[in-house]
């Protein structure tokens, strides 16, 4: 079972949340990722119940509309979603 929550921190301490513009780190590849592009947006944070609601995996949507799941250690935040006030 998966739980949906709002944010988590990467291994480098960067806060990841839905809407962030991110890059998948070098050495990690998904066959559905667009050629020559490692960047996308966080679509959803997911975690298993055994992790007590702390997300460690995220769904990333790419420019070709592919949605792939990555562990937080495989994600680098490029730009945080701007707050609209």
C-alpha cells in the first residue's frame, strides 16, 4: 500500500516536493526517459506504510510525458516550485 504526502529530503538535504523541477543523477537510467534529457517535474511523492509516511520514492514526469519512479537518492533538485501569494 502506498501513502501520498507532500515532501521529503534528498540524501544531500534538499527538500523535494510536488512541482519541483528536478534532474535524475548521472548513472541512473530509465528506458522511457527522453533521449539526452534527465530533467522533469515531481508529480507525486510515494512511500510504503513500513516507512511511517516518510516518502523515499517519487514519480517524475518527463518532457515525453513518461512517468517513472525514482528513489530520493537518485534525484537532484534544480529549482523549487515558486509560492504564489
